């Protein structure tokens, strides 16, 4: 009898909590709106000018690719195809 009364109370408490959450979401909760500032024309011009300057720089000074590539130099005394076969045999 006592345990049945406690279970009823827990059930009613859970129902009331769910009801209060629904009421809060329906009437009080407001979604947060993030204000995003649009860039000014001056900022846009400055950014375009900067990217143009960087493109000019990279056009004149090529930065070599740094990776896992292997540079193969061919022997000038051997013909082109022969030196390729020698490189392949080494591997």
C-alpha cells in the first residue's frame, strides 16, 4: 500500500515536470538569434586588394611543392629511355 502511494506520487511528479517543460517551451522560451554584420564596401575592397597582391606575388615567386615526391635526374651520357630503365631497375 505504501509503495503503491509512492509510485503514484512519482508518476504525478513526472507528469507535472513534463507539463511545465511544455508550457515553458510554448510561452517563455525564445530562440537565440545571432546577428551577423555584413562587411562594408571598404572592407570588401581591402580584401580584394589583398588577395590580388598575394596572387601577384605568387605569380612571380613560385613556391615549390613540398611532398613525398622523388626527383629523378637522368644521365646525359645514356639515351633517355635507357636512363629511365636504369631508374626503374634500382627500385
